[in-house]
């Protein structure tokens, strides 16, 4: 009963994260399920789905095929569709039923590749984790299959050319495309070349060229997992975070230049975390990299201390500060959000339902698509770079009022 949700909806699952990655490719993607998971992704977890043309299908898994392990039905369907649609890549995405019956999606992908002549990947998502895990799993498969780290360093580009990859951009964390566009604009103005960004139409060649960059910018918790994987494979350093508000931009660029020159990883805003002697007063709930970046901006711009981060979608120790914690389900979120030490809470509007009526706390609403989906999409904030000035001012003033 621990995982029972009474007030909160199911958060975006791992298979939706994986499908959102494949959305950016000219791929034929088959979600191996009986239709429910595919409908959940297209209806609630993919803000780009309507008015788009993407080859993301349900395999139509039936009970008799699951019982008998008849995988040929899936292979035949995918190959028939590929002959008609002519994709550049095939992808199989797992759901709870394939997990329960032990379907070997990676093995099936190899069979598909052999029969179709097209590159194919199997992404072993289960529906029991959140979208960040699915994003990482999909990119790990793509990197392992297509990335080239054996060629000349930086692809032979001049050493003076500053190239960076934006890693982990996805429509669940960045439902407003203006945020990533603002970051790209900032980088271009600072003399950087954006070598790769995962919110554009992509091909296998784009993945192959990842190694041309000097550093990665991880803009989400999933992005940090990917950047760390790339660091372990190739030694490419990363910075995890981004500037919220215009005042943060110059320092962010300086930190990025340091990462490129020193080849050392950096968590943006690590120095603004709460100290052991500093009392906790504000709880920021949500995705870890966004919450870290917001804490950094609130500390520098408004001098707000005592901000703790409660991460819902994965937890990376290297990005955590004193008082930060992973919150895995509704019961943990509810217990944490009602702690007397917190005078203000920042998070998706749905979390407000967990506050006890007896608790006199300020609640600052910052919608997250992975929590409330389309309910608060129109209120999604524009927060990166100069576009974040109004957002930061609104949040900062509300928090300060709560702490007075």
C-alpha cells in the first residue's frame, strides 16, 4: 500500500521518456503493449503529439502471444510497417507485460536489424520507473550504437573552437521550447557552437558527432545521467544546470569555459547549497537540476537561504546539497512537505493537495508536465536566461513574503 496514490496522478513513466527521445528521430518506434501504455504516452506525456507526424505505434500485444512467447508477430508487424514508412531507425520500447514475461527486447532488435537491414535498438523500460530512467535508457542505447569516440579528438575541429552539447533536453522537463532556445542563444552570443541539442530533428549522424564537443551541458537529471555516462566513456566533462534569470548568465558562461579548459565536471550552483548550521526554511519539489538551478538564482538574487530540494524523478548524489532528499512516492512527499521547518514550498500545483489544512505554509505554484500533464501546461514557466527574469522575480517575492 506504500505506493498507493490518493491525491496525485501517476507520474510520467520510463516508457514515455524513452518514446519522447525517439520522437526526435525519423524512427519507427513500437511500444510493446496491448494499447494502454501507448495511449498514456500519446495522450498525457507527449506535449508535441497532436499536430505531429511520428511513427510511434502500439504492438497490439495479445494474451495468447504473451503466453506462447510468439515474438514473430511483433517482428512481422514492424518489418511490414518499415517497408511502407521507410524509417532510418527501428526501436522497441518495453512496458510492464514484456517485463513480466521476460521478453528480450535487445535480442528482438538484433533479429529486426538482421531481417530489415535497418539499425534497431531495444529499450528495456518496464513502466515501474519514471521518465528520467527511460530517457537515459534510450540515449544509452543510441550512444552505444552510433556514437564515435575513436576518431580524432573533437572531430578534427580547431582547438580554439568552443563546441558544446546540450544533453537531456526533453519535452517533459521543458514543455516550453523557449527555454532551450534561450540557452542556445546565450551560448551563441558567448562564442560557443552548439554541436548537439536533443530537441531538434535528429539522425544517427548527430549521435555519432557527439564526440566533437569539448563539454556537455546537462539540463535535467536524465541529462546528468547521460553526461556522466559520456564522461566515463570518453572523458568529456560536463556542467549540470543552467542560469535562471539574466543576472546568472555571465557567471554560467564563465563556469562553462572553466569546465572546457580544466576538463573538470561542475554542478551549477553547488556553492549556494544549505550549510549544516543553516536552518531549513524552503522546500523546492521536482526535477533535481531545475530545483538546483532555481535555488542558485534565489540565493544569489534575493539572498534566500535554507532552500532544500526534494527530488521526485531520480536523485544524483553529486548534484545534492545538505538537506536534499529523494522522495519516491506520495506518502514520502506528503510527510516531507508538511514538516514544520518549511515555511514555503515550491512545486507543481498538484502537490498543494498534500498540505495539511493545519499547516500555514506559502505554496508557490511551478507546474511540471511530468506531474500534472496538460492540466497546467498553459502556466508552464519560461525560466532560462533573460526570459526567466519575470519568473524569478515572482517566485523570489513570494518566498520572501512567506519568510517574513
